[in-house]
C-alpha cells in the first residue's frame, strides 16, 4: 500500500483510509454509528477518476485465481486492472477459495482496498436446484417461492457470492421466446407478487446477513416482448402496454428493496434500453426513487454500436453513462473510454460520482467493507450446501409447481401396487435435463430421474424403454442441441412393453437446454420423434399418463384430444423424479395453475388472457357463415389451456359471490367474498382467483385482469369463505402518459379456478 496518500489528505479522512486500505490482512471497522453516506463521501474524495471508473467495471472470471498469474492477452490485463483498483465487480468467480483469492488482490494490493462485489447467475438455485422460475410461478405459492430463493441465496452466499442476477421479472406473452422459463409468465399482477417474493427471499431482512445476496431485477425493460419471440430482438410496444404490463413487476421489485437492476439486450421503440434515459433515469431513479445501481447485460453497452445507435466506442460509453447505466458487464467500454470522456468534458464527473456512490452503497450494505471475506467461510460452505432442509424445500416447491391438465376417468392417482407400469420416453430416465437451464453453479446429472423416483415410491412392476433419443449430441448450456429426427429404432421396443401394461407413463417434452437464453423456437410442439412415439404407443394401449417436462407452453393438440391424463411437470430441479412420483401416486394432490397460456397453434401467438376486445368480437351463431368478425379461418380463437388453469384429484365448487357494496367512491375499498367447497373425494388445495373488467374507460381496458388470489386448503366436504378487497391499487390503470388514474365507471368482478371463470357480479365507481 502507498502511504503517501495518507499524508496528503485531511485529518478527517485518515481514519477512513486506515479502514479501507489496511496494513494488516484483517480489515478494521468504522465506528458503528457512522452513516454510510458519510463513509461514501469520504471515500469518493480519496478516489482518482480512474479508480471511480474502475468501480463501474465488471469482469468475467478468467483464470484460476489461486494458480499462476496469467501471462499475456486479455487475462493479464484484467489481472493488472484488479491490482490497480480498476475493477468494481467480478462474475462467475465462485467457491470460497477462489473468491477469497480475488478479494485478497483488491483489498490488500490496491491503493484504497475497495472490495469487489461478486455476481453470479443464481436463477433457480445454486447447487440444490428448485424448479425453473416459470414452474415455480405455477405454484402461485408466494411463501414457497420465497423459501426457494432463500435456499438459493444461502448456498450461493456460502460459496463466496454476494449478488445474484435474478429475479428475471420480464412479462412475456410469447412462448417461442426461450427465456420464458426464467420468468413468471404473462400476468403483471402475479408477476409483481412473485418478484417481491423472490427479491425478499434473496435479500432477507438484513443484506449484511452472510446467508443473503443482493437481488437484481432484470431485464429493464421490455425484453419479454422481443419481436417474433426471437432472442436479442427489438420490442415495439406502446406506452399503455409499457406502464400496465411491462413495468409493474419492476416497480414491485423496487418496493421490495431490490438493490440492483439489469438492462436488457433489446431496443424498445427504437432506443436500446441500455441507452434509454427515460427508463433508467426518469422512471427508475427519479419517479421510483431507486437508490441501488444499474448494470448492463453482458456487453450490452458495446452492442449499441451494432444496433447503429452510436457511432464509436467513446460515444457509446457517454450514452450509457448519461442514460444511467452504473456498471458495464464484461464490455470493456467504460474502462477504455469513460475517464477520457470526462477529461474531455463529454461527461460530467457528477454522473460518474452518482454511479460510484450507488455501487459503494450496496457494497457497504452487504458488509463487504467491514469484512471482504465474510462470504468466504469454507466450513460454512460445507455445512450449508445440500443440507437436508434444502432438499426438502426444493422438493416441496417442485410438488407445488406441477399442474394437472387432464384426468379422464380418474386415471390418476395411480395405485401403489399390483400394477404393471410401462415407463416410456427419452426423458424418463434423465437426470440432467430435469435440472433445467440456467444452473451454472450446480453439477450435471444430479437430478432425480422420473424412473428413479417411481421405482423408489411403489411396489409396482416398472418396465422401461426410452423409445427414441431426443438429443443426439452432448447437451451443453452454450451449444446448439441436435434434435434427433431420423432414428426411430427404439419405438418397437417401447410398443412391445406398452402392450401388456396396466398403465403407460410417457415422459416427453423438451430437454432442459432447449429453453433459456438463445433458445427461441418457431414450433413449440413435442420436438423430434416424440409425437410419433406417442401415437405408436397409443395404438396398443390408450391408458396413458403423459408427463410433460418442458420449459415453455407447448402445442399439444393431439395429446389433449386423445390422451386421458396429462401432467405438466416442467423442469423441476434436483428432486424432480421424487416430486412427480408423489403427485402421480396421489400423496400430493396437484394444485398448480398455469402462469402462461398454452396456445393451440403458434399462429395464435401472442395469445394471452388479458387481451382487449376488438370492434367485432362476436362469434356468429351456428350455421351463420359470415366472415366479417375477428377470427382465424383455420383455428379457434381460444387457447388450448388458459391462464390460471389447473385441475385437482378432487373437485371444487364456487357459490355465493357477495359484494359489500354495489357502488364505491374512487378512494374506497370494496370487500368481496365467495364460498369455496371441496365436493370431491380427496383433500386438496385450490388457488382462488379474482378478476375484474372495467367495462369502459379513457383507454380500452382488458376483458379480464387478475387482481387477487388466495390459496385455500380444503378437506373433503369442507367449505370456506374467502374474502378479497379491491381498492385504488387494483382498480386503476396507467394512461397513455404513464399517469396512474382511477376512473368512475362500471365494473364486473369474476371469481373462480381459472381466468375462464364465469361466476360474476357487477359494481360501479361513482364520482
């Protein structure tokens, strides 16, 4: 450490320098009553311009930190930048040994000793994996989702990580987009509730707790509306859609205390979101009062050049900084250009100071200045990862995520003995695919396969045949999958074992790496030869339970028409097979509801429940063949399975929908109640859903909007009264100028078990 800096500053800063640039390996503590903002002020006064810009730089991991130093090339340059204090964060450095080594460089070899914040994609677990986020959303269980995030945070934190690039809160109506697996589906109300649950789960009540991590709401904003569902594409939406559909989960993330935001790869209405000051400065930082920091997505600052939005690297750095991007993820734009732009008067240093202040604030909140090695306890790492409570939590999450789509003749639940079961399909004995995509911290082939789960769960005889291969190459996160479309040699064996089985369980769907980033599809049916396999088996045995394992809604029209039982099992993580077995055998009654519409055809996309009515919506009466109404000539308008849909082994009845008033003022709250009864033969859980329709307004309103839901557990024959409240937050909307308003008018309220519920009442908002 250079001591001359201590001698050249005011006496008031000497204590701070002694803390942030210690001579010993152990960091000293500031007095506990010192205010964080004062600490930041003092530290900013000590920093050179280059050191400030360095805090705005995030580098990807690039070598074995505990091994020999790199020689030559980009890696050596990054190493030197670390030693100079020109790096504020790293990503994909993980494990206590590696993180300790890189923190040691910046805290003990640099002039000021400012610790790094260590980021990682902890999307649905670290080592112990929960279901993919879209599956978790199907549970509608906010406490379980919060617990899932807590497990992920704990395992990541003890591995040296203190910042996750999650939750992804993008609303999307297009299942062709591969990253729908990473979000909460199509509805902003449900998405907002889940965003809050996940942020709270990751961050806990105290961000300095060593078992929590900082959350990052992404991708701000509009990424989920990528045109044609194609990755990295543009989005073109109006302000009404932006404010009412896209932004609510992000606002909920701010309200939940999310400490960081990430921009997207998309442009929105002609402006790359990474350079959009309206989004980042006006809305996020000014209107919403967000005081954390904003990071680009991977090199998305540099990609503004490719978009044709900026002319050179220097102007690109200026645009991103002025727009409000505080940190450059692995783009090298800020480190190369930003300091010179400040010196040349192209960027005000106040903008740099604001960005650095935000970054330092989060580092202080994490406790990294107090102890940069607080996330590097190797003994705690051994104790926490994979602990039994975590295994049980992700299995519970997995069971709650499963959606029963069809169950003719009560084929499910299965009997536990005296049955011969034919287990068929390329995903039946898979222990890698069920882990899903975005599980960089976990280990391949560590999931419980369906075959393993079933064999451990009952005394039935299980005969297995793969039927067909789904993927013909080594499945990797970063590589294209080669889908088998020619080799059907295994179908004959599958047909033979199906002939004499009491029940056939067919495990079909998508490989875990068929969804996620860069995994857009134009056809969302069963890929490869799986449809052929299904139809061949059906010819010899119609007693089929189709278990779908996938990361997006699929078009399964033939299966819906012909297969008696269909279970949407998604990609459920580490405990996949055990969770599915419990549901198939009825020890857990499925309670999941779809967070995203299943289309009949890709030609219907985008298809979503909260659409607006057209000027000619009416379906003609039977026999009337006039064509001048909003429809397709070759497909129905309706979805295959609607948003909010999901069956149970029991049956629920809704009645006695009551409104406390028929008229309310715009500042009043309306109480609503309904009786829900379990009239079937099993105990069960129902997700009671409340929707409204604003019949007319200053802008056209959706035909239905989710505005409340409750999970209710009911014993056989039991009835419960469920109560909701509607107030300004639920009854208003954003107009075309982004202003939130509640208008007088007539409304309908609907309650039931899906978005297609028909139990309704009316009320009015009066002046």
